[in-house]
C-alpha cells in the first residue's frame, strides 16, 4: 500500500464514522506514524509502506475511531502558529481560543501591558503565545491542576519562555500576589449536563456548572481586586452565554466598557471589559 492509498482509505474510514476534518486527521495520523513532515508526505505519496508501518498507522486510526482525540494520540496541537505538547492532563487548545490572543494583542497596541495573568492556563498555549508576541511583558499563568502545570512547564521550555511565564498553582486568581494590567481566561464553560459522555479530556477543564457560566462568574466577582487601574479583562464564553455574563459585568463594573467579539462562525466568543472606558458598551 502506498502513502497515497493509505491516506485515501483512512480519510474514507474516518469520514464514514463522522470524524470532523477527516482529511486533516488522516494526514496527521499518517505523518505521526511515519515520523515525517507534511512536505515529506506529499513529496513521496507513491512510497510503499512497510508491513510494520501499515500496522502502526491502522492502530492509530483505530484509536481515533474509539474517540481518542488525534492531539492526544500524537501529543501535538497547533495553536496560533505554534506547536504545543498536549496529553490527557490538559484540555486540547481550540482554534476559537486564538481570538483571545488576537484581542489581547490589540489591547497591547493601544495600551502597553506590563503584566498579564492567564487564568486556567492548561498547556500554556495562550500565555506562551502572548509571551512570544510581547517580550517585555511579565506573564503569570495559573491553574488549579498541578498535572496541567507540568505540561505547561514542558511547553514553556520548548518555546524558550520559562523565565518570563511565571506558572502558579492555585484556584483562579488566588495565586496572584499583585494586580495586573490584563486578566485573560478560557475557563470551563460547558454545561454540566453536556459533559457526561466525555472520556478523554479532563472534566475539570470543561465543567462550567449547571448553566456553563459558574467559573466565569466566579472570576468576574474576583477580578476587581486583581486588576490595575485602567486594567482589562478578557473572557472566552460559549454559545448563548453573552447575556448572563455581560449583565453580571455591568453590575460589578458599572463604569466599565464592555465589548463582545464574535468568532469566525459568528458566535459571540470573547467578552472584553475595560476599566478605562467611561460607559458601558456592548458590540453589536
């Protein structure tokens, strides 16, 4: 069997089992099985796989069919153009979370940020992406999960920012010893009733309580004491959560400015609170 044949067959099997992005998933698994780059794969599509290579590849496909995410199988996930190590100790970074990084960098262009806190950092993708883009900014990254921070350490070392991303173990904002210019957070926002079937990703990183906003609301109530004068708060939210979260922020910060930024699918994804604004504003 050639690489081209293996790729085509795997795509069909994955698609037939309702695996999203089947062509990409098949490619990632085949690259991992052969330990080759994407360029090498497509330059050598007529190469014959050895029996051992075939066996390795189809075992990976079987793991994907069992529900195991490809990112855990390969221990790699791309985020904001960077490669991150991931395993079942952490939530797999989603493409929509890149919007948090983009909005944060937009804020930094208008108001220099000397300190940022990434709450619930997981594998460290957001904190590390910001550290590489903002080399003069001190970044704190907190997580209640000690195993998650072990993964974040590996990624900080991999990307050469271990001396600038300060990893802190603890719940939410508790580990922060000083106010910061920006709090950024991708907290659990899945409804408790919707994660009963989760087999692979850590439940702690997904469970947002009965309505999905429990952890987000907790952070909003704590944020005032941990933000510098004129600071900002960026939150990732789920579908249908805009109203509840903006209402709470408007109550807690009546003089703050609030904007809501949709993702590429048009879903309200990031809520931005700015304490520099003189009035409440929600983007339409």
